[in-house]
């Protein structure tokens, strides 16, 4: 799934790129891509550091979304299959 598809699927309106739902979905796509990359290149520590930063950022955004809108938080976690 490319960036435009993710934005149109999770955005609140046309061209919405800043809402927490879109940001979390984009980060999740990037995290899954980097996870696959690290399976092929296990010694790529620069990528591993970037992946850990992305995971932390997604965790903070999820915490924000949980505080502000619990229903959207639950729906997004279910849709993206995030534990």
C-alpha cells in the first residue's frame, strides 16, 4: 500500500495528512517495511535505530489518540493489527 492510498483510507477528509490516524498508519507501513529489511540485513544498525525511533513515535501518537478519542483508537488498532 503506498502513501496516497493510506492517506485516502485513514484521512478524515480529502488531503488530510496531519491527523493522528493517518500518521499512525503511515508509521505502521514504514515500520513493517523496515522490519522486513532488517530480516534480510541483520547487521544494519543504522536502520535498527531508525526503526526504534519510529516505534517510539507511533507509541506516543497511539497514547495521544487513546486519551482523546478511545473509539477511533480501538478501531485503528484493530484495522492495523497493532497489539
